């Protein structure tokens, strides 16, 4: 199996950021998410270099939903990243991490009045998803004596080769406004008294391994940009969203690099803006490609059972990593303490949740496993902890961050008290 450069093997043990996973699991307990901060920074720089070497004005907005830990946002803020935020909570985290308001875009297809007012108050550009939302935002800005900067979210109506639950640029998706209606939407925005259209936004989906849809989406965006320039709109940015995939299947799956992505997309942008005589900033919103492979989920084997299949019951389940249950996603699993042993047995890795679908990995050929062994589930930095829950009243696990060989908690494990903390006794029970 191919391991990325921040993972390795020493004395038969898996290492991350140069550290042996066994003492990490001993010290911090399992289940445990472990992230290598330096890997995230490396990936961020790769993106930025790929784009800035081809286009003069670039902003990389980290999609905060992929992994919202403040320590990760801070590490990226330190590199100059902005963020795509999809809720007031993500907005709060991005600002707390030190990201400047002008590098944030407030996305979302269902924003509340509170969200809209917060965006106006904090001077955050809003990606508007409907004309209804536009008018609500105009009213909110008027009542606050301010002008809201906006982009519209374009639905380019393309075929997006990914899992249907994470394709967002399909004609049938709930996101955005159909591309042919976008010029009309900007005309409507120009009629609003407290709205200033400054950008154009799209995001076509996630875990996309083919560059062609990105090229097509960029083409749609540049055609719309021409209409907007003709209307007299001064475009400060064109945001092509995120969505590039990673090779979850090590050794067999291939994903385009940020450089390959940029080499396909930026020429479309360059020829468009040159023809129009404008130089808006080029924004992108990667999430998964920045953080996914930085992180492993360490989990301890509770028991092994030979039944219909060889089940390995571990202490992490879909409460901590829902991607396999939700999207049939594939994550590599390794025996973290016996990396040098020959795979001898086919195992299905199951979690502790009371659901048949609580399967983290099916039919994997691994070295022999027994109770107490440590396994690692790879590439869990994106949409892993971020989508975790307390289902079955299981406190969520800790997250550890490693920087230059030093591990530290970036989130403590929850306790049962955290689960009961928000519960209240109704008066008739107290
Ligand atoms: N921008 C917007 C507006 C988005 O909605 C998303 C992701 C991104 C950027 C970042 O996309 P990325 O580069 O990470 O592909 N939970 C799913 C993925 C959902 C993606 C939601 N939106 C999963 O685990 O695969």
C-alpha cells in the first residue's frame, strides 16, 4: 500500500508526523483522531503555488466544513487562507482563527435571518442562493444601514462524476440558481438599494477525480462573467468552489494534483478575463484535498468474531466516521502495530453502534488481528470528526494535532457529562 510522506513504518508500527502511533494511542486513549498539521500546510502551499504561478490574484478559501477544529483553521489562517463558511458557527470559528472578513464567503442554501444579519454586521460577502434570499438580505442590510456584498451561487447543470449525495452542480441539485437565470438575478440585485454584487460563485460537488467537469464549470462561469461585465458589474472575484478528490484507494486510485487542476482550470479563466479586460481575484474553496490525508483514526480492537464474516469489532463506529455508512466510502485500514506482518485474513471492520450498517470497512485482507490490537483508518481528516455524533450516547473522541514532531490535544475527549450537560429536567420531573 502506498503511504503519503507524513505516514511511515518504524519497528513494524505505523507512524504519523514521525511519531509512533502506539504510544500516541496509549497516552491519549482510543478512539483517537490524529492529524499532522505540517501535511495540511504543505497541501495548502501546493494549491497556492499551483494557482499563483498561473494567475496573478488568488485566494484559497478553506472549506471549513471539512474539519472545523480551531487549531486547523488557525494553522491555515497563518498561511494566509480565507474560508468558505456555511453557517454562523463556521463564520465564528474562521474569525476566531484570525481569518480576515474579506477572505470569507458565507455560503449556504438555507440561511436564516440571523445568519444574514450576522454576515452584514461582520462585513462578510454572501453567496446568495435564491432571489428570496437576495431580497431578505437587502432588507436586513437596509435595516442595519449597510450594504451587503454578494455573489450568486451558479448551478452550472453539469454531469458530475461522484457519489450522487455529494454532487452539487447537477441541474436537479438544491444548490444555486440555474446558470441561464443568473444574469437576470444580477439585474435584480442591481435594483436592490443595499446590495452590491461583487463576485460570482459556483461549487459543483465533492470527491471529483476527473478534471473535465471543473473545466466545463469554469467555462460556464466565464460566459456568465461576460454577461455581467456587459451589465456594468465590476467583478472583484470569481470563485470556482472546491471539490477535487483524493485517492482513497492507495495504489489503485489516481487523483489529479492541485497543479494538474490549476493547469486545466486557470487557462479557461485567463482567456476569459483577458477577453473582457478584467482581473478579478480567482478564489477556490478546497476542503478535502487540504485536510483528508493529514489524519488517521486510531481504533482499538474490542473483539474478533468468526460468523457470516470475520468481524473485527473496534471502538470507533459511524458515530465517529460516518462516510462509509453514508456514501459507501472506502478508507484504507491498516494494522497499526503489525505493519510488517503479511496480510493473512479477510476481515470486516465493524463499530460499536447498534446498527447493521455500522461497518467501517468490508472484506479487507489484513495481518491477523486480536483483541487489544490497534488499527488505523486512513484519510479521515475531511468530513470525519466534522460529521461525528453522540449516537448511542457515546461521547466523541479526542483529536490530537502534531506539529514538528510534537503531539498535543486539539480537542479533549467528551465525557458522559458533556452528553448530559445540555439536558434539562422538565418541571414535572424535578
Ligand atoms: N465549497 C462549498 C460551497 C461546499 O459546499 C463544499 C463542500 C466545498 C467548497 C468543499 O468541497 P471539497 O473540496 O471538500 O470537496 N460529507 C461529504 C462531502 C460534502 C461536501 C460538502 N460541500 C463527504 O464526506 O464526502
